[in-house]
């Protein structure tokens, strides 16, 4: 099941919130490299929390942030049309509200316990 994205491709919609998508200009290879770095950094954060290593935790969190900035999910927006960043805003409080009212989320959002749901 493909995630629901706004018509302009700038955001994913998860639990009625907008989340910035990955910078399209990265290409598949560049995106995969950064996703791998992000996942490694998240595992490092988890290990640092478990071990109580404050320095490793700070390093891991910075590496997570760097990867997310590289992916375009944090930091300056990747689009060039001048639209502001609405990351984490509720869809209903955004210019996408009218469009979203007409989307059948039953076809795009996995339900808890369904075969397509994560976790």
C-alpha cells in the first residue's frame, strides 16, 4: 500500500498530520545511502540509551538529525515555489484541507491489525 501524499508531493499524511517527503532530487542511490545512515544512527541512539552512554547518545542524535536534513525531512525546505513548511501540521489546518476531505483514506491508510499495517 502506497502512503498517501499531497497532490504536490511535498508531504506524506500520517494520522492526519503532514510530514515532509524526501527530496526528490536525491535519486534512488542517494536516498538509500541516507536512509541507511538514518537507520544506523537510530540503532546507535537505542544502544546508547540502553548503555547509558551520554556522549554516544548525543552523537547518535546528531547523526539522525544530519541524515534527516540530508533527506530533506528537516532543515530548509526542498521545494522552490516559496510555500512555507507545514511539517507536522494537521491537514485540516493547511491548504490541503479541501483536497483531503475528498480522499478516501480507507484505500490509502492501513488500519491497525490489517495485513498492510506496520507493527
